[in-house]
C-alpha cells in the first residue's frame, strides 16, 4: 500500500506537502478525519483518493531562514575548487575482431563550446568508476551518458546515416583524436586522468563490466519469473482555507520569488 499526502489550495492544483520525502507515508484511517473517499478500479490495482480535515493534515512548519556566514564563504569557495564534474556523451562502437572505440562529446567545465574526440578506450568500462582524484587533489565525478553500437548487428541503423569513420590508433596507451573544438591541455586534463586509470586497471574494469552485465541479466530473469505485484495506491489531501493561502500580495513580509 502506497500513501501520499497532498495539501490543495482552494480552487487550484494540488501541491505535495509531505509523504514523498519518506517514500511511504502512514495512511490516516480515522473516519472522523476523512471528509470523503473515492476509489477507482485500475484493473491490476486500485486508486483511492481521500480528502482530509485540517486536523488530520496540518500545514508543514515554515523552513527556518538560512543565512550564509561570511566566515563560511572561503571554505565553500575552496570546496568548489576541489570538486569537478565531468559530463560526457559517449558513443561506443564495437565490431568483432577489431578494438572498441569511443566517440566522446565533451563540454569542459566553465566553457560554452563543445569538444568532440575519438578515444581508443572503451569508455563503457569506465561507467562504474564514479570519481577520481587528480595529482592536485581535485576530485572529478564522472557523469557518462552512454550509447553502444554493435557494427556487426546494427547495419540497418546506419542506412540513412552511415556509421562514422573510425580512425586508426597505434597500439599502446590510450590516446585521443580531436574531431572538433579547440581543446586545451587544461580542458583535456580530466579526460587524461580517466584514460590513465583505464590503462592501469583495464583487467579489473573488464571484470566489473562483465559482472554488471551478468547482474542485469539475472535481475531481468528474476523479474520476468516473479513479476512484482501492483499495490493499491492511496492519495490523501486537504484543501487550504483562504487564510492559509500565503502569497507576496497577502503577506508583504514574504520575500520575492
């Protein structure tokens, strides 16, 4: 049984008041606190919508004011300097008998232009890496949007737009080939950090990727054999009275949005 609590302004749409933060809320069952109840049959489960009294669902307390202390500003600035986010789009191309290659789309932090480059690494193996720390102590968090193409099986997918020409790479350490964009050494530093990690931990990365694939297949098979049973859903709400509706016009002391 899933329960959500809502508080609705008068003649307006519903806004979540509480219940989502805890996942499953405890349903109010006291009939004296339920104004009306309607149940809808959705086939494999039922949806029950119940209006509550003010006593059953009071307004949540206002959030305490937050003030940024001047002394905390330097620490926050230092924290930001030691934290980086590497957001990449990676198209990984595989073909039997040939090395896997990755076409990366990358916008360096703080830049408005995009860099596109080929990498001789299989970046799908890095999808579970999470974060790495560079020699200067800055921690880079990897956010990888991954698409994989099997060039032996997806021929039809490239009839309108042929597969890109994959460049040749010399054997050895992972290298890059810039396709477009003005990439500086500073821009590429976090890329080189992850590629160096890839070279140093390739066997472990392959084993971790194989385990993730096996786990996905196992979970899919388990879910197919034992599909989850839909639960009945309860939505409980109440309507705000006019004096409870707070807006900048009604409350001059309220801050501007």
